[in-house]
């Protein structure tokens, strides 16, 4: 923890002391900014356990408040989208699973290596069964920088799709079901098991066409300010994060009622 981060709780403690009641917060802050070593001297002489307990409690309170504010922001975003639905691109070459004439469309931005996306994948399976004949899922790639296999897995998924959209969906499912196996050897093994031309898929995975497809998905996600995964657009209404099935059902009900 840096001196600057320690400053705020320390200021509160110092200003609470009776002897410093006449000193303004601004004066004390200027003095400590000019002499940061005073903070370390004060910590050496203080009851450190009490101080750090205070710091932890302050941090927890800050995170709670931040979370509540973010939840309010997302609720407002969803309410706005009910009136003005978001419009992700869905073209002739877009990967779609489910009913073609669906009244429920969920666009999913996902990362094959993300554990939360695996939970999201399971949710999609549950919802497709519940709303069979009424729902479709559109899968879009949003590989995260911190996941080494996110882009390679997306590349192989797109490469398999060039040969067979149906086999690509099976490939998609198996990737989520076997996240601990992700890697070049597994992609080749899985492609062979599905009867895909492995050599062609390996070449296509590195192609400019596949790169452009993945880049287009990423750019669309970012145009909606989607930075993390999983994220969804449900009949035009956003849902960011690994929410339970009930959260999807709630938005589905609201969007259908709005229509």
C-alpha cells in the first residue's frame, strides 16, 4: 500500500484527535504532502493493528459503495435500452444457434478461456432448452488480453466454422467443457474427432479472414463499451457479467412485454 493511499485514512484519524481539532484538513494535508516521512513516523509509534483495521474497513466500505453505484448505473442502462434497444450486427454469416424466427435473441460476447464465460455458456444451454423454438443465441468473440489461449481458441473456432457451421458449434461446446485442455494439440485433436480437415483448419486459423472476423466482434463489443466477459445483449438490452439464469429471464420478460 502506498503512502498516498494511506494518507486518507490517516488524515481522518489525525483530525479526530482532540489536540488537532483546531488544524484544518487542508493545512494538515499540505503538511503531510510536504513531509511524507511523518506518516511513517506516526505509523511506527501507533497501534498498527487498529490503523490497518481502519484501513481495511474503509476499503471495504469504498468497494461496497462503488459496487452499489455500478449496479445503479447498469440498471439505468437497461431501462434506457428497453426504450431504445441496442442493435448489434446480425448478418447472413453470423453464427446463430436456435430458432431462425425467434422472438428472443441473445447476443453473447465471450472468451473461451474465461471461467465466467463457461458459466455463461451453461446458462445459454439452459435458456435454449427452456425457450426452445422461441430463442436464438448469437456468439461473438471477445478474447481478453490476459488469457493466452483466448485468441488461438477463437481462431480455431472460426476456422472450423469455415468448413462446417454445425461442427463449429460442437467445437464451441467442447472448448467450454474442456477449458483445462486448451492448446494447439487439443484443437487439432478435437478437429480430427469432428471430421474436420485439420491441416486446412490450422492454416485458416492464421488467415487474415479469420483475424478480421474476430477483430470485427471485438470492435463491436467495444462500441457498446463492453470490456469484460461474459456480456450479453438480450433483445437489445445489455447484461454485463456472469448473472444467474433468472436475470436473463427477467430481461426477456420485460422486453417481450415492451413489444
